[in-house]
């Protein structure tokens, strides 16, 4: 039996800390309409938002032991906050993921800004997914999110749209990795998917994990999760989604095209030039790092669902 968790009832402290933004925003909006009663309403709304994150089960559970929440939220890659695995959890405290909106533009009938609140109002599901980093470690994470297709559909893609480009926020004042002498990456962090990959039911935008609002270090308030691809495709803190005709640039592919492909489908048979991709270390649970080694599965175990997307393609050249 995989170890499961039960979403906890919402403690009061979380309503005030994690959702202070809702209160503040609603207070601003509502104070004009007149006062104190409405402040109470906004607290109820905040509670509702968190409760919504205890979403309905969404299928695709690989039935493996979940990676402990502490590992999921303290062993991260998020270079905007530093290149060390512990940096994001230690240095993302000043980041303000609320209020937030995402611009959807490019080859769509209805370009525009979508407020986070409107995304949270979409039907949220819990999806337990394997995540496989290109660095050969992996986790199993209970994400909360909604299919990316639900958002794209609202914008009404044109027939000419073939790809989807994503962009992370740039905020040096809140993101220490974006200021100072050493800048590990060109900003903004950008990623892309083919439109059919973006519309695949496995592809989600996540707004939470372990029954809670997404922590800053995991890409608050909204990040991409594409479970059959290497982790770097899962772009965090998204501010813009653009439908394009040409294949978009992606940060790691541009930086080192021989090491990181655009497709980045998990493939145990195509090694990274500097290390093998045949196996992976499952983080947490099994003692010290390295003691929990297992073979990596093609498409990270999601081949039945997604292999057909790549029929006729040479996955060695299109890595
Ligand atoms: N904006 C942005 N998104 C990012 C990254 C990053 O540095 N910046 N790192 C990527 C990499 S390499 C991985 S493995 C995953 C890690 O997600 P996690 O920290 O939630 O496990 O985020 C991806 N998304
Ligand atoms: Mo990664």
C-alpha cells in the first residue's frame, strides 16, 4: 500500500498567513463598499479557497509511496532563488505570489489577463505524479491543479497555433537569484510545449500540493507539471502563456542544446552527455540519498498515455 495522506482541516494560522493576500485584496475592494462585515466575508472566502485545494481525486495515481512533504518543499530547483537545492526554501520568503494574473496571448481569439482567482475557480483535481529531474533524482508528488487545456480553451486558439510558450516572472527585488554578480540563467526562464502536448489530459497547471496552496519554492502561485518529461519543463511562477506557430525557445535547450532537448521526454535509453539516465534516485523515505535507486521508465511510466504523441519520431534525435 502506498503511504497516503489526509488533507488536514484548515488551521486558522494558514488562513491568515498563506491567504493574507486574499484578505488584503478583498479588503481593498470591499472597504469601498463599506466595512467591517465584509472583512469577515473575505476571511470566509480565503477559507473557501484553501478548502477548494482539497480537490477531487483526478486519477493517474502510480500507486507508489509519496515523497515526504518536507522533501518536496525543501529539495528544489528554482534558480531565481539560487542554484542550491536548499536555496529556494531558504530564500523565497520575500516572494509575493498574490495578487497574480497570467497573460494569455499570441495566436488566440481571446487574448487577455486571467486572474489567479478565476483559475482557482476552475475544477481542481489532485493528481499524484512521478516527477523525474534530468539530474537523475525523482519524487512522487500529490499535486493539485487543473488541466492546462481548460485554460487554453478559454482563450480559443487559432488554427495556426502549433506550440505554447511559457514565461516565468522577473522580480529581482523578490528573487535573490536574479540580482547580484552571478546570474546563473538569462531571465525570464522560458519553456514550451507542442500544442498537442499542452492539451494532453496529463498536462496540468498546479496551484497546490499536499492539499495546500503551492509553496513559493515549488513555483507559486501557478506552475506547469508535465509528468512524462524531465522536471525542467515544469516552469514555475508563470506570468505569460503565448500560443505560437514556431517552436518556442526553452531556457535549458538554448543554454546547452546538446544536453537538454526541446522535447525532454524521460528516456532511459538516451543518456545526458555527462551522466546516465538509466536509473533514478527516489528522494526521501529510503534513508540516505542513493539508497533508493530504481530503473527509469520510458516516458517516466506514462508511455501508455503519451507514446502515440510521438509516433514516427526518432526520439534519439528529438530528445
Ligand atoms: N522558473 C523556473 N522554473 C523551473 C526551474 C527554475 O530554475 N526556474 N527549475 C526546473 C527544474 S530543473 C526542475 S527539476 C523543477 C523542480 O520543481 P520542484 O522544485 O517543485 O521539485 O522545476 C523546474 N522549473
Ligand atoms: Mo531538473
